[in-house]
């Protein structure tokens, strides 16, 4: 086994919660709001329920071979050739995800905080920190998650407390004016981006100390992160209104700008930026970790950590190539990405479960 490090069940749950929040905390509210209008919070709840069912499915796949990661039991279940091909497509999926996340942080920083800074410089700086963490292994990233969590919780609770006086319950009315269909359309992205992408943890399950109740903690971590996202969607509608939320690229960031206490405590959008950067760092780190470990296993290399630096260079270059501008990226995200996620986050687990069941029935 290439990875010899281990993380605790507590660290695992924290990673799941932080990755569930990930980039979604900043961009998610706009998408269900554009579909379901004032019922976007209902889309968030439906997305959470569907997402938890998918997370349970992924956890079930992880229990088939608790000591193997996805690359290893792809080969065991599907055979050498087909298993390797499926593994390469899986790694390509997470390569594209990692490049997209790097592009997201670059777009946000150069449009909202550092407009005169070249976007490539943001990409290189962000990936440089990730490389330093991953050179030290998965345990280091998990411990960073433990350090980040109290700060994230403190900032999130502070944000909710400061925004409570600005809440207008009339923004949620009327409820279900256009029926259930817009809510279901809005829930599609709410389920895929935060929850279905947790299929990444099929690469991490075997490196958790206690695997007996792993599925339970996996679902619990996704639930905690999902509650944060539903609260952010509801607050965006309650404070900003439907029109502003659906038209704004970063509604949660705009939400934090509304805070003003006695004309003294203002411009607290830095709270949202810090929360988002912390969760995005963890999510991108795990994706790059999956890439280096999976690629080393497919290529049968003895050391996977040496791959992190060349992978970082390729991801930095690909971030602008795969998504030449923010308009193109947003169109891809809302139009094709949910189905891209479902292929690997739902289709792949179902394929593995089905083939595994058939092979057991056939006695192979």
C-alpha cells in the first residue's frame, strides 16, 4: 500500500463536512434561486435529502472492501483492463474538478479582492500552499481541517448572528407559487455539487483508523455541511431577495456586505472570504491528493508524493485552458456539470455494486 498514514474518525468527519461546504458556500445560493425563486431554500432541503441518499450509497460501496481504495477495487471488481480504464476516467474527472476549483479561487480573487493581480499568480500561490501540505501527507491535511473547523464555526455563527436583524420573512412568500417542478430543478445542482462529489472519499476510506461505523460518520459529516449550505441559501433569500441572489455571481459574499452595526462594524465580507478559502483549500487538497495517489497506483509507482509538484504545474496551466473566461465556466457549471457529477458520483457506485453482486451470485 502506497499510503501508510492514517487519520482518525473525527478527522475524517471534519474533512467530509468541510468538503461538503467547499466552494458551494459562496456560489450555491444563486443557482437554486434562479430556478425556484423564493422557494430556493426548499430546493436546498430537497438537494440535501437526495445528497444524503447518494452519500449512503457511496458509503455502501466503501464497505465492500474496507482496506482497498477505489483504484484497487475497480481492478478487483471490473477486471484489470476495464478497471484500469474506469480508474483513469475517474482520475480525469477529479483532475477537471481540481482545475475548476483553482479557476474559481482565481476568478473570485481578481474580481472581488485583488483586481490588479494576474490570475496565474493567484493560481500558483494557492497551489504552492497545497503542494507544501500534500508533501507531508494526508494526515497533515486532516490536522489542518481540525485547526480550521473551530474558526469556521465561529465565523459562521458570527455571520448568522449579525445577519439576523436584516432578515425579512416576507421575502419567502408566496410559497410554492409555481409548483414543485422549479424546486426539483433547483435541487439538481444543490445535490450534485456538494454531496455527489463526495465520491472522492472512496479513495480515503481505507486510511481511516476505524472503519466499522464509517458510513454513519460519512453521512453525519455530509449532513453537517449540508445544514450550513441550506442556512446560507435561506439567508441569501431572506436578506438579499430573490432577484439579487439569482443575478449575483457570489451571493453569499454580497450577503456579508450587508452587515452594518452602528455604522461602526461594517464590510465584514472578509468573514465569508476566509470561510470560503479555508474550505476550498481542504477540498482542492483532497482532490489533488486523490490524483497523485491514484495515478501512482495506476502507473505502479513506488512513491506517490513525488507527483504532487508536476500535477500542480499541470493543474495551474489547465485552470485557464479548460475555462478561458468566467462566463464560459458558469455556463458549463450550470448546464453540464450536474450530469458530469452524476456519472461518477452515482453511476460508478451503482456499476460497482451491480457487478459485485453479479460476481458473487456467479461464485467469482
